[in-house]
C-alpha cells in the first residue's frame, strides 16, 4: 500500500501561510487611503475610484521587480528596505506621466515560507506605499520548493494610478530651448546589480561587510540604500509648474531613458560635469575598468529623475526642489535634432 503524503511534507505549509496573512494585516491596513474596499485575504483587492472627483480620468499602471539587488539583501540578511525599492520602481514609472498612485499589489515567491523574512519584506513595501501615497490592497505569497534555493526569493509589484486626460505628461510639449533638471538619486537605486556583483563581489572579492573608506561605511549599506521615491516631489511641482516631460532614470541610464520622452525633432544635450557623481559610481568604474559609455548606459550615475521645463520656470522649480529637500541640477538643454543625429549627446 502506498505511503500517505501531504502538501506540507512536499514543502508547502498552508497553515503557516494563513498565519502570515494574519500577521501582516496591521502593516497592510496602515497604507489604506480613501477608496480601499474590503479586507486583505479576499480573492481580489478592491478600490473605489470615486469617478465623480474627476472630469476625464485615465488609469496608468506599471509593473516591475527589484532584480538581483535581492541577492544583496540575502547576503546581508536584511529584508526591511527592499520592498521600498519595489514600490519605487513602479510608482516612479507612473508619476512621470502625472499620475497619482492609487493602489499597489505585490508578488512574493519563496522555496519555503519564512514568516520572519516575508514580514520584513511587507514592512518595506508598506513603507514604500506610504511614501508613494498608495494603498497596498493585495498580493500573492507563493511557496515553490524546487524552484527557489533555501533563503532565496523573488519579489515583483504592480501599481495603478490616475491622471486627468488633459494632465497626462508624455513629452509632446517639449521644445527647443527647454532645460533639463536632474534630481539626485539616493545611490544605485535598483538597476545594474548583476554588473555590481560581478565587479565588486566576484572580481574584486569584496564582502558586504567590508568598510570602504570612500563610501564612508560598509559596502553592503551602500548597495542596499533604497531607491528614492519621487511621487511627493513630482505631484508638488505639478500643482504650480507646467512640466513638459519627466523621465525615470532606470536601467539604460539617461542614455536610453530620456529619449523615450523626447519628440523626434528634439535632441537632449547633457553636460556631464553639471552634477556631482556619488562615490559608489567612481568605485565601480575604477574597480571594473568600466568604460564611460557603459557606465552611462547601465547606471543612473547620481540622477534618478530628469524633468524638462521651459527656461522661464527653471529658477522657480529649483527653488521649490530645495524647499522639498531635493537636490536639483540643471544638467542640459533641448536643441533641434537634425537628420540622423542621436536623440541624446553628452558634452
């Protein structure tokens, strides 16, 4: 007679998953804003748009992950900030269109559920949602033994926001003579970590606990700095200034991302010496002998968001950024693009 088997013996503990849901309920509820309906644990998260508050609302969505930055969190056994990165990568992508984030959902997959680690991850996501003004209304926690090695996990997210149709920012109003203002990043954010790990941890055999003098502390602390969430800043600027285009500087750097918002008749001229490049980027370049072009196309190099504005608004926008505790720099301008000119050049 065949031996009796259970799901738990196969590596999936339903009771532990149910207990985890109860454990994170206070964290999830702390993110709720007006519009959330129902409770966590339902089959679907519900949000009431309140369409009467809008004339012609357009929903804007984005989904993303954190990439191999997760490996740094695992190496450091610190999991309370990586959720901020997750929210940032999604929320920053929709606020550049002028959208206010409304709600967020997450997907967490592990070989076997670690309630302690998973709770820390949700703690970070809740923190990020508060910074981004959105509610965490649902998610999925999957146990997948045989897919993920012990201690490893994957994390992905999905955000939905709203903007009035007439308020959509798509770069179409960018014109010759406009200026490009760069907002400082908090560090590497969440892009390029496969190259970061190869250069620093594999080729140079550094450890996350190593104190790096030029970084002013342990390497791991620098690598794990959360991605800056620009939602509050952008929405504040939009109340008073006509922003012609906004670019979230992610994988591809300014090189690939800024052209995504430029009309074909426009070229961005970026002045490379116009902002301070944080030490982590100098360290990476030196330790990996990384060419300038590769650095500029892989990392944000200290600029996490780029805003294109008419020249007459530049001074006031910079003053507002200062008041919002953001570092802003005039990093370039828009010129006419001719024939086969590239959409962006560095000078």
